[in-house]
C-alpha cells in the first residue's frame, strides 16, 4: 500500500476546501518536457530550423551552384545558337527570290548545308542543356529536402521525361523548390509560358510545311519560335540563380559548406558570343562539304546521272542507287532508247528546263525504237539528266529510257519487240 503525505487543501471563496490533483510521476527513462516553443530569447525567430534526426555520420548534400553555373553556361550558349538561326532566317527572307532563280541555283546546296550545320548545333546544345538542368534540379531538390525535412524529393526531376505530365509537373516542382526563398512567382510563370510557347511554335514551324506550300510565313514562324526560345532561356537563367541564392543562404545559416558564385553577366555575354561563333563555324563547315553530298543524293532521287555511263540499249534498275546495269535478258526495270544533247548555255537549265526540252524529243523517238506508237504501247518513258556539277563539268546529255508503268520488270530487250507488252 502506497502512503501519501498529508496535504493542506486550499479553500474556495466560500471557505470550502478544494481538492488538488496530485502530481504524476513520469515513467522511468523519460523526461518531462519543460520547454515550449516560446522558450529562449524573447522575440527570437528561426525561419530555417536545423534538420532533425540526423545521424552523426550524416553529411549535407553537395551545393547546387556548380550545376547551376553549368546550366547558365549551356543556356547562354543556346541563346547564341538561336541568334544564329534568327540571322539565317532573316537572310533567307531577304535573298529567297535570288536563290530560287536559275542564277542562284548553285547557292541552294550551300544554304541547305548551312541550315544542317546550325541544326546539328541546336540538337547538341539542347541535349547538353537538358542534362545540365536535370542534374542541377536534382541537387537543388536534395538540398531543399535535407534542410527543410519536407516532402520535396529529388526524384521529381524525372517528370521532365513523362509525356503530358512534362507540360505542368516540372513547373510545379520548380514552384515548390522556389517557395520560401528569393521567390519571384511572376518570373516563374513568364518563364514557363515562354518555354511552352517555344515548343508549340517550333512544332508548327516544323510540321506545317508538310501540309502547306512553303513561303515567307515559314521563316516568320521560325523567327518567332527562336525569339521565344531566347526569352525562355533568359528567364530560366534568372530562375536558377534565384533558387541557388536561396539555397546558399540556408546552407550558410546551418553551417554547411557554401558553393560556387553565380556566373557574372559579362561571362554570360562571352558565352553567348562563343555559342554563336561555334554554331557559325560548324554551319560553315557543313555548307562547304554538304553541296556535294546533297547533289549526289538529289541526283539519285530525281533521276539524274552522268549520261556517259549509258548507251542506247543499256538496261538498268532505276530504283537502285547508282542505276546498276543489268543484262537485258534478265529482269530489269528500264532500258535506254535514246540519248540527247542539250543545247549549250551558261546557266544550268534546272528540272523545269530539262523536262520542257526533253519531253517532246523522247516522245518522238519512242516509236522509232519500239516499233509501236506511244499511245498504243503498255510502256512509258522517262529521262535522266545531269546534275549542276555534271553540267558545269561539260555533261549536257539527256537519256530517254523505257519502263513499265505497272511496276513490272521487263524480261527481254524492248528493241526486238519481245520486251514490250
């Protein structure tokens, strides 16, 4: 039996004694909480309390500023590349009529090579920027989660790779990351709006030409997309710097090692110029080597080939690159029945010039070779003409050839009458 000491009970205002509840003893191994949240210095504020439940072996995550500097550099280089694209589109708008005329036909491969070079630069810097951004965001989330003990986890970076969700979830992740620090809500909204519009307008510039006739409108849409891309890059740099500054302030408050200082405005300008210069050098290289590659491909696609490789009665397959010769007694796709020489002139005739000149001449030689009028034959005719480089080298010959429009192979020489249906 536990014996309690005698106690004097206080009286209420009427003189009646009041019962006082005895103090309870705390269980062994526990201490009674004697300090509440208001204890300590009066008026003290702790905006960023130290993280709880950290092991003595726990170490703070690396600062995000190193990755942030890399993102800043990549985005600045992106601005330089987009500036080159804007200059290229403006040049196309100014010189389109001259380049599409016969006198400017030789410049078209150069321009296409230039565009291909700048395109490679855009793809390369885009991939580099995307990787840098994801690394930075992962480190920034790791810092925020470690310091605040909240539910903000680094894994949110993978939302960038999820279809549909990538249209809004990355913005939500950056919003949560920026809150509580040097946050600029309007800046974030403008950045994300510019980024989404850049994607939409770029898609229009890419796919509309597949369904509509090309013209100046395509270049204007492209210029708009490039300007939106530059705006999104500039705003993204600002967002990264604000978030890094907020996280560095918290790291200092908690005694953690601080990271790198942000890239200065002067350094960013130099990177922009360097990105534009690198893209221009790469585009110029492609413009120099691309015309020859493009000419070979165009000749294969459009049916152009050196006429000296063929003679009347030669059989070949016109669906294969290089038009390989085959025996006429074996299945073949086409047979040469006439060779023409285009009149000498300084300018390259182009596709329309060759077609308007060769069409009636090949038609007139059809019956002479096959022994049957064109209208009564089951065969059709086509023609091969030299490319611009072959023309410049002195090749002015045009080849007329026979083929089956049904797509069936010819099985014997047409000149004997046995190959025609």
